[in-house]
């Protein structure tokens, strides 16, 4: 199996952490690494070949990869993928035999918009670089499942548990909530929302334990709240060895696939995040 990392032909560095993260995960999961040079209409540096085979990678991109992987013994396979957009090209590449996941770098605005677009149609998980977790050779020590109690949660938990086993890492289940103080009428008072958060925390905590029991798993659990998503996510406490797993329901409208909650968690994540597909909802 191979991890596919998307790279621009003009990439001069680690492409938002994608190369280092892919190398890190390839080592943790005992997989190969393929670098896909993504070519779209208007790409200035378009690798070309006369015989129809894979072209030579652009010298700039090749130097960027060599610089990140210096000192490692990881062998890299190169390929060129083309499409109307970066997302289209990567989704097409994800369908190739042997591809287990796509690794992408962080967008400058931390939106993860390209990763979300790819995840919408990709047959394999999409891994998004975040924080300082993009160092080759760094182990994955803990996998955290973002658990929201929806119909997708069971499949997301199973995926997180599988990644934890493959990484020889511990498993954690975490749920996140935002204190919507702006939605509380002034005459009611700001403390009125605390019982709501407490009740939800109790319910989601019970759902976490039930889901773990159903799958025969043991894991650390927790519910984390904050004034905003960034505060709530950071309240969980993270280390450089962490990996976050988020997901939603496939085959639905974009907002329903990931939802505002999961999209916000993804944007706030201080560690690399894996976007997986959950179960289809009947509702």
C-alpha cells in the first residue's frame, strides 16, 4: 500500500507540511510513499513526456522532497496527475490500486478547503497537515476520534481504532461543544446555558462509552467545551505525537457530509487530521 502526497510542480519547500507528514505516516504504518505532481489548466511548470510514461518530476519539486526526506531511507515513487482542479486530479489519483490515503498540506488560511473537497469524493481517507506533526520519523503516540454521537460516529471510531492499532498508539475519544452565550437572552442570564452544556456532556459521555463497548474497545474519553471552537478543541490537550480523526456521512450534501461542527473542529485542530467517511444516514 502507498500514501499519496499531492505536490505542486512549483513547490519549493514542504508544501504546508505534506511531505514530512506523509513520510512520518509511511514509517508509522509501514507503507510506501508516492509523490503526485498535480497539474491543472494554467500550471506554469507542466511535466511532459514523449513516450506516454510518467514524466520526470520538476527539478524544483524534486529538490523540495529530497530536502525534507534527507537522512531517511524512505524510497519515493513519482507520478503526475492531471485534472480540471487540484481536487479533481487528486480524487482521480486516489482511485489507483494500492493507494491507502491522500496526504495534503495546510492551506495558508487553515481552512482545509481543498482537503474537504477531496474528501467529499475520495474513496480513501484524506490526511491534512496541521501543527508540528510533520517530521519524518516522529511516531504516532495517540489517535483521537472526534465523536459527535451522530450515525457516522461508529464508523469514524472504528477507523480511529484501526489507525491506533496500526500506529501502536493509544486511542482517545473526544467530543467538543461551544458555549453559545450570544444565543442566551439577556433577561435569562449567562449562567442559563451551563445546565444545557452539562446535560449534553453527560449524554455524549454515555454515548462514547456505549460506542466503545459495542466495538469491544478501551480508550480515554472526554468532553471539552469552550467559548469558541478553537478554545474547545485546544482544551483537550495535544502533543506532537497526536493524530486526530474526524468524519461524516458520505454521499450527502457538503454541509451534511462534514457539517459545521466537524468543519470547525478541523479548522481548529493543532495536530494532523484524518478525514474519513462514516456510515450513510437514513434520515
